C-alpha cells in the first residue's frame, strides 16, 4: 500500500516544515502574527466567533460545514465553560481534526501490481502528481509503470514521458486520440507479465458534468478489473487547493463513476487553504492521501491531518 | 441539490404578506438565505458581506410593491446590484498598432494554453491573423502542447528553440527562472509577427503562483518588453475564496486589462467572477465553455448573475415561453409525460415545433440554471446541434404513425427507408433514435418524482 511505503523514505523536511515555508511565502505580516499571539488570552465575545467563522469560510470549508463546526463548538464551549480564545481555538481544531480523522481508512494489502488510477477535472495537476508519485516510489526501489491514458489533451503523452525519463519509469502509450482503455489494458498486461510493483494511470482531465467522459472512466475501471482482479486498488481524485464549493460535487460524481478512494490536494504552496476537503471528508467520508506543495519532484507529501488543521489557522 | 434561491426567499417572506414596507426585521431571514447562496457560489466572504450590507440598505424602507411579491422584489434588488458590479455590457478586446500583443497570465492549470488557442481561433474567425507563441519553458511539454493546438486550429505559431531538457521544472532542485530565455522567445516572436504580417500576437506564459516573486518579476519584464494592449488573467470558474488573493496580486503587479473565466461548462456557480471583478475592477471578457477550440464566448454579465444565484435567466425564459407557447398543448404534454404515459416520437415532434418558436435550443438552455433539476436537460441539449432540428423533424415526418408510437419496431430496412425519405443518412436516423431513447428515459425518471414539483409547475414543454 502506498501510504505505508512512505514510512521508509529518507527523512526530509517534514510536512509542517514545508507548510511553514509555504506560509512564510504568503508574507503574512509580522504584525498579524503578534495580534494572533495577543488574542490567545482574550476573552471570547461575539467578534471571536465572527472571526473564526471568517477563517473557516476563507479556507473554503463552505457555509454548511462551517455552520455545523461552529454549532458544535458553541455547545462544547458552553458545556466546558471555555473562557479564553486560545482554548476555544484548540477546541475548534479538535473539531476539524475529528472530521478529517473519521474519513481515514486503513491500507489494503495488495498482491501483484498495485494499480493507481488518477482522475480529476482539467488543470488540477494530475500528470505532475503522477510524476512525483513515481519519483517517491522509485526512490524506494519499487518498479513503476506509467500508463499514458490521457490521449485527449495536446501533448499530455509527451508531458508524462518527460516524467518517465526523470524517474526511470517506463511509459506505456498509444497515439493521440487512441482508446484510453486500450492503453490501460496494455499497461496492466505488461505489468502483470513483468511483475511490476505499481502501475499509475494518467487520465484526461474531465469535468464531472460530462456524462460521456465519466462513463469512459467507468469503462476504464471495468477494464482494469478484467486484467488485474481487484484493480484499480487506489483511485486518486486530484483536486486543486484553490477549488471552492464545486469540489464537493467533483468528489461526489467522480466517486460515482470511478469509485474514488482518496484525494490528492495540489498547489498548497499558494495562498489557498484547500478547506473544501474538510467538507468532502464530512459529507462523503473520503480521506485525503497526499498534498502537493511545490513543483519539485519531492514536493508530494503524505497527508497529515494535524498539520493541515494547523495550517488553516497559520 | 441546490434549492432555488427564489423559493427560499419565497419561504422567508411567507409571513410578510400584508406588511407595508420592507424592514430590518422582515428581510433578515431573506438576507441570511442570500448570504448562504452567495457563499455556496464561492463569492468571497468579504465581498458577500459588502454586498449584503449594500442590499440591506437599498431594500430597507422600500414599499412592498403590489405587482411583485416581496421575494421577487428583493431578488430584483440583488440582481441589479450584482449586474452593477459586473458591468452591464459585454467588454471588447482592445487592439492597437499591429501587432497587438495579448499576454496571457494566471495560476497553474487555469487553462492558459487552451484559452490561447481558442482566442486565436476566435480572432481568425473575426478576420485577424493571430500568431501564437509559448514562453512557458518550465512545464514539461507545454510548448509542444501549444504547437499541437495551433496545428489543430490552423493558426500560425512561432516555435523558436529552447533546450527544454535543462529547463523544465520538476527536477530535484528548484531552478532559477529563465527570464533571459523567455524574453528572447518573446522578442523573436514579435519580430516574426511583424515579418509575417500577423496583426495579433498571443503570448502564452507559464502558470505561476502570485506569491512567486521571481516568476512575477519575469511577468513584469515581459510586460515591459512587449507593451501588450491586453493582459488577460485566466481564472478557473471553480476557484473558491482564494480568487481574490491571486487576482489582486496579479493585478497589482501587472495591471490586468481583463479576465477570462474558464471551465464554465461545468456546474460551478462561478462566484469567483464577482470576487475577481470586485478586486481588480477589470471586466470579464471571455468565458471558456468546452474543450473544443471554438468553445470561447464573450461574457454576458447578466447571465452569470442568474447562475451565481442558481436561478438561470429563468424569468425571461418563462416570459418568452408564455408568449410563444400553446398553453393547452404544453399542459397536456406535461400531464401525460409526468404521469408516466410515455413519450412518443409524435410528442417529440410536437415539442420540437414548440421549442423552435422560442429560438435556438442552445439559447434556451443558456437561460436555464445549470444546477438542480435542469442539469440533466443541459446534458441532453449538449449533444444537440441547432441546425439538426429541421432535419430531425424531417426524419420524424418520414416515419409512419405506427413507427412514431413504437420506435422499437424501426429496424434496419425501415431506417434505410426513413433516411431516404427525409434526405438524411441512416447514421442520422440512428442518432435521432438514440437521442429520443435518452429523452424518453429522462422523462420516465422525472415522472418517478426525481424532478420536483417546481418543474411540473413550470410547464416548460419538453426540452
């Protein structure tokens, strides 16, 4: 299982370090930071709740999730007689953490090639994520095969090939406009014959509202099952951290068609917080697996709920 | 999934009847609903607050009109307010002394390269001679992508030469920006535009984060070098709250001249449009509405207002429908179909005739909300070409009465006969039958109550 494999990688800057680095780059003024600390001992008033609400809304949690979280918080704060802002914030973090934790799922054990299908709307960073994932797996000495099943977008195959060269992963491809399921079929057969550890499948970006493109994904999962029983073992929905409330609908419809098992939240090195994943965890029970925090090949990290929640308030 | 804002407001106002004026108290709930609707649509929360305050001010003290329900009255104020922010008119592209330079800017994955291609195609149709160039030396195969796009639309491209292997991002080390290379490509492309008599140069740039100082500086030096007439910020319609941050920063550094909102063919409500317009003050000039290269349209502010509110332009659609459509016929139709009595090809033809009175199918669909019960209809309509309507009617005309009631009897030889009779091909007949089957299925699920009473009450005939 890919999650557990990350345990053996060499110790690099931690998720929190990277997040901090990213956050510093947002050039939050020092003044704001000091205000933050000063607020720690402030008494709770109407403004406090308004500010917390603003923080959650600004992070794209959405009004429904924000409302629920704050409702719970109010109840608990009353119950525990919370007196100052610092404690209230800690309680709020607990609340968010509980939502994210409840969506986490234990890793499955997989015999034979593990098939990872990567899906998402256009421009979220699927190909880049695949490149980084291949890099991580290769660094652990695993064999990886990349299936270039995005036969639609101009130069998508070439883009994946660059990543193949970089990471030493072979790319199985067809000509532009070819049948994605056929590429997948070939890749899985090759992987089974060669006993490759991982097959990562790149798919064309598609809006979740395009029925015919979504049924193409259904067909691909059926094809995968036929060649490798139990495949695809992971279906990763790549989502851009700048995505707003439409992210929920994306997760819902991609899960319907392709059986999404987890989210990769990309572009967290910008100023967007990606809070829609909290709403996704709450409503759909989908876990976040990885986060993308930069353009270098090592910039894909396993998701850490605690660090993520901390970053919402950083 | 989204309840129509108007319905919510209607409910919020149900106790208001008989009251003379709109007051702080009686519009409170309505404004709360409005706030939620705007937040769900991804309008930035600060912008929402401003808006709500402004709307409250405007609404307070207004007399409850007799002609409009209080809900309609507030909706009208809201719409007017949003349209005022977005600007009333469709913004045009500016041209200067040739070559006019259009610089594309934006975050990674917003759709700059695809939009560059679409823009070139749009300009070509308008009689211009665009030249494309990609100065994205960073993303693997980015320049290759624009080349393929240019070939597909038959537009000129300046390819230039770059040692991509040494430059592309994604290695193990962070690389310094290659501003010199980027500038060289841009300079060469402009010379090429002059030499080959192209009047517009479209410069596709690498996606960059607004907080990446080095790459933002590169953008500034490109601007200085090319002195572009247009700097278009390409933004994803699905963007959430962060839209204000990126748009603001890009605008501060580059003084944007316009915005292109991409991926509008999805079901995102597009509240980012309001946020971006609010922080930059620059008009949205185009929207991207599909993956094909002609799927770029000028932006109509009034249309997106309906979409953000989840209402579509349904008011004007209803008006139009009431004017043009035979009420009795459509009521009969709704009753019959929704009762589950089936939907024959005769009904199909009748609906086509009614709909033709309303104008083109795509124009009708555009007036509908893109969410809720209407989402399904848009999908069916997506597969429809307006010019086909005439031929579709011809095909149905060429069927026997029995065939129209029992499409399953139409076998291969009947299809051939129908195709001959209507001057079409068997493929087209097949296609029609497929589409018909799709619609039949859709109506069947509506009858089973998938569609709520709103639709039934709405009495839109068919499509």
